[in-house]
């Protein structure tokens, strides 16, 4: 299997930007930049309208930033997925259930939790990375889907 689109420099720059933004978010707001917790706070009973506002602004920034990148730099984005909408919805549901069961998501545990040396986050990261590796192996070598 040939490795394509291996871009260590841009990946390193992206990682530094994500890590720096997460650290800055914690320094300025005292909160962890975990996407599932921030999103959950939008629909849950928030203590103040200001709390709900920053959460909505955060999520909108993620969505609009990604959409803007796709619109203005489509050649630098990943190839489009060829999945049925039901498959995508089911996958999203599984992610939501997983983040609820794991008490956080990849951004909360992987970026922020590991940076804080949280043992619970280390266990979570090892679990979801192991599950991802196993899924990838099964899809490419057992089911021969040829997709990754």
C-alpha cells in the first residue's frame, strides 16, 4: 500500500496551532477546549446567557473555519467521502455515545487531558486510538474495502 499525502510539516504546524489555541483557551477562560463538552453545554441548561453565547461562538467558529478552508483551499482538503448519509448519521451517533461514555472526546482527552497529564485521559486516548487502529485493520485487510 502506498502512502499518499504524507505532509509532516503541515501536520506539525497544525498540531502546534491546535495545542497553542487549547492552552490559550484554558489560560484565558479556565476551561478545557473539549468539543463534546462545549457542544453539550449549548443544549444543556447553561447557567448564564454569556456561557451559552461563547459555546455557540466556539462551535460556529469551528464549522465556519472548516467550511471556509474547503471553499478557499479545496486542493488542500481531504478527498470527499463516499458514504451513504445513513452511514454518516450512524457514525455520528456512535461518536456521540462514545464521548458520553468516555466523559469527553478526542480533543478534550487527547489535546487537553494529555497536556495536563491526566491518567484518565491517557486511558481514553489509548482506548480510542486502539479501537481506531483495529477498525482500520479490519476494514482494509479483513473486509478488503480498500478505503482509508
